[in-house]
C-alpha cells in the first residue's frame, strides 16, 4: 500500500505540514507528481467539475496548467480533525492574452489511513487583477520560506 506521510489522525503540526507539502507539489505544476497524493479512486469537485480517479485528476491538471500560466499558489491551514483538513488558498496566474487573475478558494480534504487523499472539494472565485497588483513574485516553483503567507498578505 502506498503511504504518504503524514498520516491521520492529524495534529496541528502534521496538518500544517500536509498543507505545505500540497502547496509545494502544486507549485511544481507537474500533474504526474501532484496526482500521486490522491487515491486511484479519488473523488473531486473542483468548481463545477466532478472528477473520479487519479487519471481524471492528471488530465484535469494538464488542462489547468496549460491555460493558467505562471501559476503560483499559497495554501493555509484553516481547520483539521481526525482524517480531514480544511484549507484556504489563493493563487495568481495569467491567461494566454496576458490577463492576470487572483483566484481565492477553500478546499475540504479527506484522507485514508495511508495519508492519500480520497476526497477533495474545492470552491474557487476568480478576480481579474492588473499585473501591478500581483503579490506573488517568487521564481516559479516552491514558495520561499520567507515569503508572506495568506494571513500576512491580508488575504
């Protein structure tokens, strides 16, 4: 059986670690790598799209990052208990016309005993922004440890 540490039941420390690991993975924009933290039969709701299975997640992520260019994400722990974690997040990206967006959202995660995510429910709102309004300026990839998080940015 695949195991993805940390595993439930979560403490504040392990839930925070799980959230940062997810943020780091998503900032790679690598669908193959990101998909490995989900069960093969994972179930998602992302906005109004419903996905079933790891292969559907990979296809979704490829589509997402083909249109959401220069994607940078920050996640923050909101709540946790047992095998569940609630997260709030914001990401910035632009489309192929150069229009920048900041997307705000909440996710509810449920994990199995091996630490793989079984369910992911995401609600997301998009805000068009001017390039000058961007707050995420680190090089593509992992957010530097000294970069402000959501709370510090006032999001």
